[in-house]
């Protein structure tokens, strides 16, 4: 099956690539996108509307219209992210708002969307300012929210700086407020997460682990419980790595079981970084796949049945298309493209 992807980066552009359904990944176009458009995502229902961040001291969120035939993006609007270095944008399934997390600003911001979702408000808010720190004096002196995850009627925010995943819900006025949290191991640095049933799975940047926690219902006094914690580091690697992205595959008529894919970063191994594959419940390591990539910051699953996994090496190795084989337990490389500078995120369209 052929498909196209958008690629965010630490440059001034978003690139579009095309996979031919066999063994070729080729360049389509590049679109100007400001400063460090490191995260790219789309509107949940209007597939022509795309959002990207500008990751810098004066953070911003940009909207674009996508030409699905050519991959070209035309900027429509921009607004402030409410803080420094926005790292992630969540387009909520309602199609009525975005939630952006500001890594250096230690905050999150809701951005309401109008009838045409490419139109962004001049000002948004209110800002959720997170509070906390961790034991790592180099990385955890203040909050560093890295992602926003939609879970039922909540938003979950992994905070690398405070070793917590914040739980947000809307109050009676419709504002997102922090009502609870999921405590993580001190110094672990929670980065990204996914949910399945009533569990939260979190990849940790600083200690290279994948954890599974229970998620009690919103507004209850019951506390989340750690079910399991496993290393994502591949065999034979004895240096400190850095956990990156965490993906959950879909369940459908082609794939009867779901799997978690956790990316390692900064592995000095000659075959590059590895992707760790896990069964989700009970959490169990299936194996590792070496990628030839350096610093896998961006990865995504796509295709009609979720049959493809695309991963990108920010510091080398290019962008690779894998076929999920053996029911999802294995990855087979199909194509590789190496001429996008510092790729950081992937969006299928």
C-alpha cells in the first residue's frame, strides 16, 4: 500500500515523502514552517488541516492547509503556545481544541478551534503551569511537560522534570485543571505515553524504562498502581541511552494482537539505535530490532491496517519504512531515505 508522510524537523521546513508500496521512499516537497517545526500533527476530521510547533524561546503553533496530492503546505495562521519550547501538540478528538505542552516553559495551553479549524485565536488560555522537580540536577530543576495524551475525558501530561504524569480534567467552567497525577520513579524522566484499556504505559527518557500503571477513574481518590517496569535497552548495550518515542499498534482483522514499540536513542552500537517491542498486558519484552538510525526521536504507525512503522534518526541514518510482520512481533525494513536534515516527527496523510 502506497502512502505519504510529513516530516517535522529541527530546521525551517516540513518535508513530504512518498512510499510506493514496495521498496522506495522518495522526496516530494519541502514547505517553509518557521523555526524548528519539530512536531507535526493533523486535525482529527478535516484531513487538509495540519498543525506544527515552532520550538524556541517564543513558542508558537502554526496551522497549514495540506495539498494531499503534492504534500505542499500553505500556512494559514499562527498563535502563541503560551511558553518556551513547545514540544508536542495534541489535536483532541472533538476537533474543537488543541493542547500544547511547553517543555522549557513548564506549562500547557488549550487552544480553542473555530468552525474552520485552521483559524487560530490570537490569544488562548488559560495556561496550566506545572510545579515540581526531580533529583537529576542536569535535567530536572523544573517541570518539563513533553506530551499531551487524550484519555477518555482527560488529558495526561508526562512531565520529564518532575517525574509525574499529570492528570487534567475540565472543571464546571470548561477549563482544564490538574486534579491528580501518576507518580513515576524519581529520576526516571517520563517523556511519552500511550493508554490501553485502563492502563497507562510510559517511556522514560532518563532511565530507559517502560512502565505500566493502572488509571483509576477521573475524580476518584483511588491512586494509580505500578503494575510493571521493564528496561527498553537492547542486549549488549552497557552505556546510558535515552528513551524516545512510544507507539501502540492497532487491533484489526489483519493484526489480532496489539504491541508497544519503544525507541532507544544514542546507542553507540555499529547497527544504530534499537526499537524494543513489547506485549502490553501483561507487559512482556518480545525483542529488539536494530535500525541503523541515530537518535530515534520520531516514529509513527500507519497504513490501512497499521501495517507500517516509520522511524526517523535525528542525528543520522535517515527515515526508514518497516513492515510489521509476524503479527506485529517483528519489523522488516522496506525502504530508507537519507536526505532530510534532523527529522524529529512523522505524520501519515
